[in-house]
C-alpha cells in the first residue's frame, strides 16, 4: 500500500471499526503468507491454503480501498 493510504488508515482506524477489522485481518494474512513463502516446498493442501489466504487478503484489500475512497471523498 502507498504511504498516503497507510497514514489514512492509521488516522481513521479508531473511528472506523470496519476499517480497523479489515486492516488487522490484512496484517494477519500477510504474516501467514510470509510463513508459507519462507518454505521451499509446500504440500498440495498447504498450497491450497496459501491460495485461499491470498484470495481473502485481496478481497479485504478491495474492501479497505472502498472505505479509503469514501474517506478521501469526505475529506475533500
């Protein structure tokens, strides 16, 4: 994410519970993916789990972007 987005998230996450929830999930997904990415070999079930986490992370990021877009519009 861009620096501006990260700053906006930090400023608004306390007053936007949905943004805070999505951001925490995003960070957790990043940590989980990092564990998988450090491994040389993944079993087929681990590969499926990694792909599932990637999809959840992307869906959450899309939702975060919608909230940030709304917040930017409100502050303009």
